[in-house]
C-alpha cells in the first residue's frame, strides 16, 4: 500500500467521522474514487473505528448487514458486509431517541447474539455459534448513512461502518428457547406494520453470525468473548420520523420498543440517546 493510498484512507475516514458528528453528509466515496475496492473500504472503516476509540468509545461488538434479500434490494447491495459496535451506540429498551442525533435514520428489526467464547476460523458453523451463545436479544437497529441521500453501494456502506448508527437492545433469552429460523417478527412503526421470519437472514440467524466469523477469518480476526453481534434484518428498513412509537415483537423471543422525538420533548424516559453519546 502506497503512502498516498494510506493518506487517502485517513482523509476519507476523517471526512465520514466528521459527517456523523456534524450531521452533514458527504458525496458517495465510490463516485469520487471509483478505483477503491472492498479492502480499501474496510481499511477506511478501521480508521474510523480508531478515531472513535481515540474519542473515548469502547468496542462492544459487531454487526453483519445486507444478509436478507429485502435489504440487498433496498440498497442495491449483493454481498453481506460488517461493521463494529461501540458502547455509545447501544441503548437499553425501552428507549427515547432524539432524531437530531442522525442525518436520515432508518430502523430494522433483528436479533443479537451474546457470545461467551471466542469464535474464529473459516470453518465455523451455525451450531458453533449457538453453542457459544449465552443469550439472544430482540433489537431495533438504527441505520444512518453519512453518504448523501443514501446513494450507496457496497464500498460506500462498508467504509461508513455498514451504515450502522445505534441499536436499542431488549432483554435476552436462551438461544434454545425456540427455533430461531421459524420465529416470526412483527415490526410496527406508527400505523405501519412489517413482518419477517428468522429464515430471511441467510436461512437462520446463527448462520448469519457464522458467515460473519468466516468473513472475519480473511482479516485474521474473529468474534471475541463478550461481544454482542447483530445478526441482520428480518425485513426491510423503515424510515424513522419524529413522534413515532416503534415496536418489534418476536414471539417467545420477546420484544423491544422505542419512541422518537426531535428535540421538542424529552420526558426523562427510561433511555434517552442524549445520555448515550454519539454513535
């Protein structure tokens, strides 16, 4: 890698890092630098992670994205990607979410796996993931793009931490409580309802996490004990608007909820994003 390429990676990382904090999106990375490949995009993401850590954030886990056909079609992406989670991105449910924190947020319903032991290597299976999982949690993931008007391809979203911004985490339950592939989700945002099954996520949510481990093996890393791993959306992403009640129910797996506002109110609810720091 040339010095000029390294400098470009740092420049683009700083640009995306600043975009998240100023709420001013930037033009697509891929349009301005069409020669950048997936390795470049993950290097940019890694540089942003380093900036987050230098700013006081702590790593809390990972997310795999673009695992379902619905999300791939929505964003024109044909390959799973991954990003990182920090402690500042995670909110306990029920949450009160100030939309001033974001640029153009969307929400997805999914589950997360709490991993109790390191998972590494190119041969990890869904059963390995289940064996290493202490609990699964219902999640509302908030997506946000630091790229203008969500004009993203794979390079853009990967560089931009897989378009992840925050996650509202519901109470956990043992992973063997039910068949995760057969479980059904109902996501309600205001008067709108969306449904999906666990099988929408690569056939089984644990397979999605196993896929993430196999991808990470190519980078010489993996999932660490204690990590929270978001396994991918069960349906399409939905725009978030002020004053919305958002609720996702996963049957016996439990439910998760939040309410949105835009600065006019903060009733001191159980979990405001203001106290959690920036994503």
